[in-house]
C-alpha cells in the first residue's frame, strides 16, 4: 500500500501525538518508515510501570497516518489495562502497520518492522494481531528477539486462547445474570468470524448454544452456517439480534450512541478491542441494564498466552480460564457500587498500576 502525499498531510497535524484526543500520557510514540520495503508503522508505548510493553502488531489499510495513530494510541492504552487486569508483569504497547495484509505483505517488510522493534531495546515486545500470522511473527523474529508467538517461544497463534477466555467470560456473564452458566438453549450473536470469532463459535456450538453469525467475509459465514447450523445476518444487524449474548469479535467502536438503543441482547461479551466508542457508552449500557464484559478483560487470553509462553499447556489454560473469575469480581463490585462495569474494571486496573508505581518509588 502506497502512502500518498495527501494521506501523509492528513496525518501531519498531530504527528507529535501530544495534542491527539487519544493521547493519554503515552511514554513513547514512534513513527517508523523503511523506503526499501515501503514500511510505514506507528509503535505506541503507553505505560511500563508493570514491565516492558507487550502488545500485538496490527496490519490494516488505514486511510492516513492520523487514523493509524488513533488506533495505536487507543490499543496501546487498552493493553496497559489488559495486562494489569490479567496480573501480568508487562506494560501496554501496540504497533500498527499501514498496509493491506492481502496485497502489501512480504517477509522483507516484516523484517524491516522487526528492526524497528529491535531498535527499542526491549521496551516493546510485539506479537500477532489483526492482519498478521504466525509466519509473519517468524519473519519479524529474524530481526529481533522482542517478539512472541514464534517457534522459538514455543507457541504460535494466540487466537485459540483469546477465544477460550471469551467463552469463559460469556459463561461468567450468564451465571451472573441468569444464575447458570449453561449454554444449552441460549442464543449468541457472534459478529466477526476471524480466527477468534470462528473458534469461539465452535466452543459455543459444542456447549449447546444456538448461533447467529455475521462477517463481511461471506465464505466464513457459509462455513459457520454449515459447521454449526447457525443462522446468518448482515454484520450491520448483528447487534440488533434478539439473543442472550451479543459477542462482537470484529473491529472496535461498535458499541456507540447509534447502536446502544438498538441492542437486542442483555449481555455484551466479545473479543473485539475498544468496543466502546466513548467512555460514556459504558454508562449508557448500565442505564439500559445491559451487562457489559469489559473488552480488555474478556479478550486477554491471547496476551496471557504470549506472556506465559514458557508454562505447560494445562497451567496456561487454567490461567486463561481465570478470566471468568476476574469478570465475576467486576460484575459483583459494579453491582455493589452501582457503577458501570467498564468503570469498575478501569478502577481495578488503575489500583494495580498505582501499587506498582508506589513500589517502584520505594
């Protein structure tokens, strides 16, 4: 993907990032370019009080630098809170590559990105995210040791663990709302059938749930309909489905002032990052009586797998399943404090970050 002069100009007004609306005291923002491979990347390091920043790299055909920067800033902040809530000794960071993963990807470009990561000296550790594959991680690993999800780190694709954590989170939400985590006879609308969404749909189907599926990729929809006996809807209508659970597993900001009045499920529990378009959307959900599983808590299975790549499989699976217990804690505290679950999750994460900050100063 070529970054034109027009798209460069569109992102130039906030190139420093300090006056960007998503800037949240980020420690470091790196804009990287490699002329030979056509690499354009933004690496955002939000907070390293708990340890080096750990977070995946996303490849996406952003329209301009501003759009890429917005994603990197939001996602990196989310990783800080995600790692804190998961009890990991890592801070939050994220990288984005401005390119179309279907057209622009090459081993050389991945290697060039790896060199940008390596230049940070371990301050940021990268991994797999949207648009990236285990093969890409191997190529990046040829240029830096600060990468997870490679053969050297013993685990590749982290998406099955993300899906497992979301599945356990859905069970926790059902238990809290209905008194039972049993999925038999429950209807779940799964929006997005990528690696995580499709695996989640399989978990849910095997547990007896009735599925309504949607994705912009119609072949993925067809596979889910065939494999799980699912019904299909247009992805723009997935949130409107009358279901027990809406599981957004595509891109972020889908829960907003337009969609909240249309929601057809009393539970939102999915893998998408940054599901709330605005912080106030968490309050709007609470006012509607909708139980929201904060995204950075429920979707932490993948980063747990990257962080704890050296433990046995059964230990890792137990760690991921603990996501359900963490969500139960959030739900109960939100109920006791009469506060939105998103607000309570932020408070708990900030308490852990503040404790680390005090310990670091002592």
